[in-house]
């Protein structure tokens, strides 16, 4: 009889030997990348990728580079800002290697610094091994910058300015004209 303390949604009888030994993810059977515990079977801890638990990648981009120094962090943060502007998708700066690269649509790396940090090099390798899109800012130059205002629906004439919200660079959602109008209406109603 198998002693099971695994999640009720997990059928341990269908797991591969590597999954039962706690070596690979109980969902995708891959042994690479960041995994979290999901229970135990026969006294062995079982693991799962956070992206597998969430049902696949989120619509966001992971930005990788050397964030171990203040100058490196500034450079990688600026890269994330540029990527959020160009791709119109949320961007997360990887501060260490505890990210599941499979949880993101794409990984963009700072080609000048990603090999200067063990954490960023590991994330780059994991993304490459997972056959994910792994791009540089130069690769992104091929994408046209087209931002559509969510208020008026028009294409923004000016460069959209992403906003940092709880550590994630969020793409701009409003054109300059709508921001100016909202500020004018706020002054009038105050």
C-alpha cells in the first residue's frame, strides 16, 4: 500500500519513476528549473513547476541580466522598461534564479551582462533548454511599437511609458491626450 500525502488532484499511481522519486515535475516530468513541493508519496517529497500548477505560461516577459550590482540592476531595469514599451506586455526583472522560466511567454536577456551573474546565466540556460523564445533587445527591434489607448482606442502618437507596479513593469494603457484630459477633469472636479 502506497502512503500518500500528495495533493488530492495528484494520482501517484500514474507517475513515472523519476516523478515518484521526487526528481522531476509531477505534471510535465521535466527535471529542470525551479520546482515547489506538492506533497509526498512513500516518504518521498514530490515536486511541481509553478507554471505547471498555474496551467502554463502567463502573459509576461522575464528579463534576465546581472542584477547583483547597483549598476547592473539599473541596466536590467532599463531593459525591462524598454521591453515593456516595445512588446506591450508586463515585464518582470529576475532578481535571483528562483524563477520558473516556463511561467513566462518569453525570456529577454541583457546580452552585455547575463554571463556576469550565475543566477542570470542559469535562467538563460533553463529557458534555452526549455525551447522558449530567448531574445535580446536587438531581436525585439524587429517588432513595431504600436500602443493602443484603452480609453479612446486610438493608437498612441507618443511613446508609451510603462509603469512599475509591485515589481512588474506594466505597459502603458493610455495615450498622452487621454492622460492630459483625465488630469484636466480631475483638476476641474477638485
